[in-house]
C-alpha cells in the first residue's frame, strides 16, 4: 500500500468501507471490567452503538478498546492507531468534570481540526437537551491520514453524532484527507 492510500477500495459502484477503531474512555468501567474485547462485556452502550452503526454502514471494526480517563493512556492508544485505521471514534471524557480529559489528550495531536463538527454537534444537541449542550467539548479532526472524532459518553449523543454528522460525511471527509 502506498503512503496516503486508504485501506479500502474506491470502486464507483460500491459503498466504500473504512477500517475503524472505537475507544471507550471511562475510568469506572475500566476499573470494573478491565481489558475487554467487546463493548457488551463492559456494559458499554455508547461503544456498542458506534460499532453497530459503523458496521450497519458497511465499515469494518478493526479495534475496540476500553481505557481509563488518563491523558497518557489516551494518547498512547490514539498514537498506536494512527495510520493503522482510517477512522478513530472515542466516546467519553468530553465533559467538564476533572476526570474528563479526552479533549486535553487528543486536541494537541490533531493537525487539522474540524471546528464545524463540534459546532454543529452542539447545535443539534441543544435541540435535544437544551442549554446542557454547552457542557460538551466534542471535537473532530485529522491526525496524519486518520480521521478522529471525540464524542460524549451518552448513548443518545453518540447516536446523534453518528447518524446526523459522522456517517453522512465520512466518505467526503476521507476523500479530502487522501487528496491532500
């Protein structure tokens, strides 16, 4: 595979499939369930929703991780996945609590941020939950040739982001990432 080439086919008449990784970030679940291989094993509804929606859209889950809310651990996991998958989607750790450090861990790694993702997500969240939408710091961006989204831990928020923003635009985003 040449540098910058996505790990999928570009046949005009077929749905494009992307290699994906899901990282669920929750100290309490990690302490309770440890290193699990499936979201069902950790009662991780948000991770399960992301995986199901990705697979229903024809994408491949290459990696699933449940990790603790710790900046070094989050960064190590993201670094390990860069250029091994087309898309990394994390869930959890985007709020304002002291343990919510996903944004601090990932934002400094992002080379091109997609501010429109977070802005639109918060607008759509506002329609569902009202002014509590200001508590989320969801972000999206590019690290090398991998697209990264950091979503809240709420299953409802994950479903909203996946169905209304990420899945409809994933091919378009990756097309731009590869062309540059």
